[in-house]
C-alpha cells in the first residue's frame, strides 16, 4: 500500500498548493480564513498519513 499512500499524499500536497495559490491570487469565492482552514486541514491529513505509515 505504500504506492497508494504516496499517491494520496501527493494529492493532498497538490491540493494544499492550489488553496495557497487561490488565497494569494485573492480568489473572491473564498475568504482568506476559509482558504487557510482548508490548507490546514489538508496538511493535517498528510501528517496523519505519515504517522500511520510509521
């Protein structure tokens, strides 16, 4: 399952980068607080996945 976990981790990291990009570009569909919360949730998911791998 390491390949599946790596794929999920990559997906979460790309999602976090997308949210950060949206926040930097002033995406009016989201407030900065919502974008930051989504990034925080995504990074938390990545950390949990890495903890499960250990």
